[in-house]
C-alpha cells in the first residue's frame, strides 16, 4: 500500500467466509433464544413463587384466624326491669330492647314462627316478633303464670296458673292467612286441677300433658287434644321438674322434698319406682338419646347420673356451688352446667365423665343456651346484670384457659335466655 493511497473500508461480511457467517448467525440466534427462554422461565418461576407464597400465607392465616361468628341473637328477659333484650352474638353488643309484662321469669321460642313468648309471674304472657323486636300482644292467662310448653307444631301452647290451680290452653294460630310471626294467640280454655300445680311437661309426641302438684303430692296426666284428665298417681314429696323419654313412654319427676326421683308410665298412668339418689333434686337434664338423666342437686353441689331404662343410679359427680341449669351438645359429648353459688360454668365430658373446663362468668348464672351452630354458649347472670358469652367448641375446652369471650350488660336482673335459629331457611 502506497503512502497516501486511500482505500475504502471493506464491509464486515467481506472479512468472514460464508460458513463462518452461518455458524455465527446460528450462535447469535441460539443465544437470543436461550435469553428469551431464560427470561420467560424467570418470569414464570417468579410468578409461581408468588402464588406459592400467597397460598402458604392464606393457609397460615386460616389456621390462625377462626371463621367469623354467625350473627345469631340471644334474647334475654330481665325480671326487675321487665324487658326483653336482643344481643347480637357476632358484634357482641345489644341491638334492641322491648318492654314486656312485669316480673318475667322465662322466654321461649314458638316452633314454626318467629315469635317469642315471655311468661310473667303476674299471669301475663307477652308475645313479640323477632329478629327485629316488635310487641304483638299481652295475654292475660290468670292470677299467675309458670311453665309454658308448646305443641311440636307450635299451633298450641299450655301454661300453668299455680295461684288459680289451673292449666290454661292457648291457640297460637290467630287469624288465618296472616304471616306466622304476626299471629295473635288467644286463651281457649281452663282446666281446674287438684292441689297446687308446680311444674308442667309435654310428651315428645305432643299427646299427653303431665302436671306435678303438691298437697296432694301427685302427677296428673291430661289429653292435650281433648283437655280431659286421663289419670293421676302419687309420687314423692314436693314433686317439681319433670322429663319425659323421647318415645313418650316414661316420665321422671324430681321429688324436691326428699332425696329421690319417681318414675311413672305415660300409657298406663302408673307409678313404676322411687329411685333413691342421695341428694335433694332441683333440676333434671335428659340426655338427648333418652338413655340417662343428669340430676342436679343444688344444695349438695352434686350431679347424679341415673340410668333411665333400668331406673338406677350410675354415678355421683361433684359440681360447683349450687348447680341450677344445664344444656347438652346435640352429639351428647359435652354437658354445660351453670353454678349459681360460685358464678361458674362447667363443661363435663359426658362419655368419659371428666371435667373439661370450669370458667368464672360472673356472680349468679341462672340460665344458659347454645347457639344453633354450637360455637357459642350464652349465660344469663342475675347478680352481675349481664350476659356472659363463651367459646363452646369442645376443641377449645381446657382447664388452663378461660372460655369467656366477653360479658354484655342486659338489665338489672336477667333470669332467662334463648337463641333462636332464625337464620335457618326453614325457620
């Protein structure tokens, strides 16, 4: 090359052979493809990781965080103020209150209708619609009122008038064509009874009413349809609370004046036996399958378990001070008992006869109820003027931890509580 000679630069391709160009192109394409694949794979891998982490996080949260509570409402009657109060069990607060007849002692849900019947000592029954409390009527049933019972279909009701020594029959249907929750009941008849009636029970088949009365101490059998007296039999001293077996074959009555309970047949209206239990019975709790009766001895702080088929005592179990009420889980695994003397609620493992938990809920619990889903137990505490709300799931029961969620003020002297299953479409 001569100095000063100018030459055009050769093209890049002119420096490489055709084979070399081909190999170079393949290499570059392969690098590009691998880079794209790696990039896509990276994105896919990153996205998959995000999904996995999100799934694990959601699993972790579901394990740690329980499902929200169902918004059932508990309805509490207050003896001193004469009120019916609704407590939302999901929000854990009162939502409404309604004035009822003075000195109410119990509240019951009418089957097949969104109605609550509140029984007052003064001989009145207040009828209210729910869940949004609305006063429908106040019935005058006599000089006093106690122990309301509904027929299985909710069409009829029966209530004692101890002061008037009579049984009162109610028609709950009211005017035909109106919605069930708006129907107004009426008194249709009275039946005069011998002695002073103390307690009432209706057979599960809805056919026979049994009335316990004192002076004389006996139980009387009454046809629920015809209102006729079918027969009677003597029992022990001061007969009180009663339970009837699911097949409507036998009735058991607590002889509160002595240490025994009595058993009688419903079809034959005859006394079968007196069962000595060693304590004065104050309440009878029938296991849902009817196989056993759990007898509360209030003055002795004792539970006596009786075989309902063989009429004999199986076991005696110590409880808290002055047990007054109890409720079973539907599967019969746990019995919850309220002790009015020491302000506790105890959970008893029924099959194994072991105490699962004892929780301080207040000062004087008198009544308790489970929510329909059996996740929550509510307890009306008269002396503490509150409704205690507790965990009821057996998996949460432990002697080392409290079941109490909170307490809600509900009046001056709450004495009874009910939790209807109004969220059920069939209700």
